[in-house]
């Protein structure tokens, strides 16, 4: 019992929450108003941290200014979209010029800009065709619908801890639950068929993957996997794992979908699969690709995408919505993608170097105060740097942090400490890292990373008495 009480850190979190309420009084006040008209005070669960979220007035580069006047060092960076920092001038200038010249808002037409952006994206992703949509969730949903139609099969294989957005086939096996069935359905209101239709396998475990294909391969429409686990806490896929995935998919006639909503343009000016030398049948991108606007896309094999068009008999209703390929959004996308292509040789080595400094600094800061912390987000033999990491407190210092099933399991890592207490404590130092994850952009300086280290050290001093 004593152990469980300690593990949920209720007393620590209560005390942090009290200090937080004092530190952010105007945000506390706004939260009361927000809750009167919005469920939990907002429209995105993860961002509505307890006791209440910090409300932001403006943001530029590595920083955000909140309604209480704090300059907050931001490692959330637009939910991992803002690789050039918050409100990067290259994008805001292009948008301002477009609005001034009479383009930008919705027309419900289609223009040359869409063709240029599609050509650029296909080149960067090595894809034959692309179709734009407005969220990563829709992109993965359509990728799965296309796979099911193309193969004439029902089953979808995904990875435990893999988040593909709030769409029916993505809402299984995201959050770890202790017990014999750790990966269940994440929501009520879904078709009961999904329990059997979506199978969950273990990230970075080629043997289990082989076994899943041996049993279900003839019925598998697709395997959807992130080459870099995002919500699963920032771990690169092992090269052997992705090679096995490609081989098995080929052998069984299953489509391989790489969900690169986080990893696309995060490691290079294109898809991460390229660095592994592996081409998926379909790839989904979003976040960075939108340049700060709601753009996502699904790209890949022309014969598969054809099923949502006239040539393929319009068999899959990936028809688009009112705001699909919105002009201002596509302009932001084209501007961001072009910038990353032109500056690839500076942006990615810089992010790799900062990422290494960040992980080193975090671990050293906690260690200096006697707290054993570890970071995920290590590079591997094919991917030389990584600019998103998460902080963990494994119970066993030697534990290999090689999959979401390890870092999301409270029996392996102190998840209440990393996901609840740590972000609150860091915010008391005016450093923003939602759920313990830290994303870097080129707007961060070495001094910003040092400041994160100092904040981790102050955090360690705060939490140590409760451990
Ligand atoms: C890997 C991955 N796929 C899909 C999604 C869903 O994208 P969106 O939030 O744009 O719907 C996310 C969102 O975080 C993601 O991380």
C-alpha cells in the first residue's frame, strides 16, 4: 500500500498544484471561465493538464508569453509541429503577403499552389501520389480504409503505444493498462468489431511481429507503424524491426503504412523511412508539414491511392472536406517544406547536436541532485540525431528503454512522476514540457538547453523529498 501511495505521488502533485496556482493566477481565473463553456475548459485533452493549463498570449521562437506575464521556454513547440520555432517569420511573412494580395482564406476552389505543394511533397517522400487532408487522424484513417479496400481484408495490425489519432482503428492499444490484456479499446462508442479487427503487437520485437503474421498474415490488410514511436515516448525503430516488417508485408500481401505524422521532416527534409532504406506502401504526414496550419497528407503508391479517385472507381470515400487543401494552409505547408529542403544541411545537424546536449544535460542535472533519470530519443546506427526526447524514472537503473510497453508501464518506470509531477515542477521554473516530452526546434539556443538543465535540477530538488 505504502508503495502504491508513493507511486501515484498524490501528495507531491497536490503541493506542486498549490504552488502552480499561485504562480499562474490569471490562468487559474481564466480556467474557471473556460470550464463553464467547454468540457474540462478546452478542446484537446492532453493540453488541459491539471490543475489547469497555462493560457498563452503570444509566442515567438523558443518562447511563449502567458497571461500572467511569464516568458516561458517552450519545449512543446506547437505539439511538435514548430520545428522552426513558434510563429517563424518565414511562414508569417508569406501568409501576410498572401492575405494582403487577396488570397488566403477559403475559396473552395483548387489552384496552382496545390499542385506545387503536391509535387514538392511527392519528391520529398518518394511517393507517386498524394492527397491532402486536415489532420493526421484523418490521414491514418484513410490509409487504413484504402488498405482494407485494396487487399479486400479486414484486420489491422498496430503497435502497442502507437497513437495514430482519434479515428476508429487508432483507438486501440494506445495507453498501457496493467494486467493480462494491456492494450484494450480506448473509447466507448466504437463498433464492437474493433476489438477483434485491430491487433496489437510489440514495438521493436521482430519475433512477435513474425508470429502475428504467421497466425493472421492472410487476413491482414495493413501493418501501421511509426518508424519513430511518438506518443509511445520517442524511440526509434530498430533497423531489423522495420526490415522484418517490410519483408513480412511483402510475403503476406499486406500493406505497410508508415505513420510519419511526427517523424516526417523531423529527421531530414522528407520521410524517416528513407534513412532506413525502406519504402512503405503508404505514408502519412502532418504536424511539421503544415507549417503551423492544419495540413496533413497521405501519400504513396499510385495504384492504392487510385481507389479514392475516378480511375479506381471511387471505391474509397477519401473525398475531402470543406477545408481540405485550404489555400493559407497549403501556402504555409509549401513555405515550410521549401525552407526545410533548402536548409536541410544546416537544420538537421544542428537539431542533432542540440538533442544530444539536451539528453546529456537532463540526465546530469537529475543525477547531480541524486535522482536517477533517463531519456529516450537516442539515435541509432542509421539515424544520427534526434530532437525529441522524454524523461523517465525507471525503477531499475539498468532497464533497457526499448519500447512503449516498458516506459508506459508503471511497474517499470515511475510514470506519475514523469508525466504528472515533472511537467508541473518545470512550469514552476517557466519551462513547458507537456507530459515530460521535450521537442527542440532551430529557435532553441544552447543557452536554452542549459536553462532546461537548470530547471531539471531545481525540479529534482523539489521532488527528491517525496521519492
Ligand atoms: C504519429 C501520429 N499519428 C497521427 C496523429 C494524429 O494527428 P492529428 O493530431 O493531426 O490528428 C498524431 C498526433 O499526435 C501522431 O503523433
